[in-house]
C-alpha cells in the first residue's frame, strides 16, 4: 500500500469511528475529540487514543482497559499482530456496534 493510500484509509477509518460513536452513544457517555488524525475518547474507564502511524502503516490504539495495540490493514480489516480486529476491541470495550456499521 502506498503512503497516500494508507493515509487516506487510516484517516477515513478514524473519522468513521468517531461518527459511529456519535450516532450510537445516545446517552453521551463518551466524549469525542478528533483533532486531525488523532481521536481521543474519554469514557468512565479512562481515555482511549487512536492515531495513525505513517512510518509503520498502522493505526495505534491505547486502551485504558486492555492496553496498547497496533493494527495493520490486512484482508480488508485493521488487525493486530494477534489477528484481533480493531472493531472487535472497540465493540467489546465501548459496548457499541462497530462491526455492522463500519463503512468508508
């Protein structure tokens, strides 16, 4: 994947995550702060940080529940080295449905 393709895909993914949370978080329990390609999500459990890492061509997630992850785009999914999907982690920890609603 070329650098420009990666940047576009990562930025679209991060923006889509913010949009999904905004639509599904009816009780406004998650504070969303999207600044460029860095997304901070403040929850009762702490702050999640998602950002793109261009040199590694990965999206990085820091979770207050499960810790840090690095996700590479493989076979149409953002997957960790242990083959865990970014959206699986976010769905489980934030109790929102990213898998069925994600589109870029």
